[in-house]
C-alpha cells in the first residue's frame, strides 16, 4: 500500500511540475508579446523598419529561404566541429539585439545619456553571463529581450499580407523539418549543448541546472522524464509578428471604447494562446513537436475572428500590392 501511495504521489508531483512549467512558459510567451506591443506603441517608428516596401509579398519568401540556408549552414558548421564559430555569431547577434531593445526602451522614458550607459551595462552583463555561466534564467532573460526586439521590428516592417505568407510558409517548413527531415531536432540538440539563447527553458525542478542538461536527442532516445521544458524562440517570435503588425497597421478607431487595432491584437494573442495550449498537450507526451503549425493557426484564427468582429469587413486588413 505504501509503495502504491508513493507511486501515485510521484505521478501527481510530475503532473504538477509539468503544469507549472507550462504556465511559466505561457507567461514568457505573453511577456514577449506585450513587450513587443509596448515597443511598437511607444518606441519603434518608421526609422526602425527593416524593409523598404512593407507590403511586398516576396519578402517572406526571401526570409524563409534565408532561414533554410542559415539552418543548414549552422548544422554543417556543427558537424565540422566548429561550434565556436556558431557561438560567436549567435552571441554577437543577441548582444546587438538586446542593446537595441534596451536603448530604445530607456531612451523613450527620457533618461538621456543614462539610457546609453544603462543599456551598455545591462547588455555587457548579460553577454558576459551568456559566455561564462549561461544558466537557464540568463537564457530566458536574453531570449525574451531578443524576442521583444525581433517581434517589434518585424511587426512594423511587414503589413498583414506578407505576414500571412510568412506564417504559412514557416508553419509548413517547421512541420517538414521536425517530422520529415528532422534536422530541426538536430539543430535544437546542437544549440542546447552550446547553451545559446535561441530557446526558452523552464525547469520542472528547483534543483535543475541548464549547465548540466543532457543532449536532447539522448533524452528522447532513452525516453527519460525531462527536467525542463524547451520552446524555440521562433515559436515565440513568428506568431507574435502578426500580433504586432495588426497593432501597427490597422486603424486605431475606437470600438466599444477601445482602439480597434488593440482589440484585434488581443484577439490574435488569445488565438495564439489557444494554439499554445493544444501544442502543450502534445509536448507533455514527451516527443518533439513542431510548434508553428498550431501556434500560427491559432494566431491567424484569432486575428480573423477578432478582425471580423471589430471591423466587420472581409478585407481582413489586407492591402493587395498590385
């Protein structure tokens, strides 16, 4: 009887730890989206736009091709045992993005020269920790800052049509790379061992250390219970682009006393969270899952429903480029 009780207690504790991890991951997802919306609302202007023509539907195709080529380049470099090159490139890009986010945010509240000093100091500290002791909380802080910056910049740089093309294309690519070629699993395994901040890490145990994390592929093959949950930064960024783009591109006329663009953004975020909830049900079964098919479907569905309710026209905010 005691053994049976302990078995049931262990199962219940694992379920509770997994539930807490899912809720923490959802919180990080929401923080990134709200942070990006605040950046779009108060900080980012046309001078931060990445593309000359935000409504060009070919931009996401170029973007997708660049992601595919970059992914295989990283895998090739890892295979050749030159991980330090990947590490330098990623940490450099992360440091630059963090600095831009921190500088833009602190400048917007009128800190003057202090904003530059604070941004340099914070970026320097986080970058140093990424190099010397990339524990899970450092990975999460830097990853969230990067997500906020990338979501915000892409959100103001792409109108609704290119964003839709981007979400559909990347959802298909994600499914193929996880379930078909499975090279995305190899990439996740590689960057996990290099402790790079291109994913979010949520421990299930207080004693968990990301520095001691086993290779993901080994855990999958052994079928052991994982001590942490992982979510690729792309799964946070890509659906978030539609949320921020809706806020930036749609009309701000008040509906029910609230700006229409904000209502649609909130609706898209709710849809993304529905997709997230479904995704987590699969993730808790222990196998790698392609996040973007469900997340993108959720955010697009939430956008469409909320747009129709708020604006009531079938254009869905899409402006044809021709």
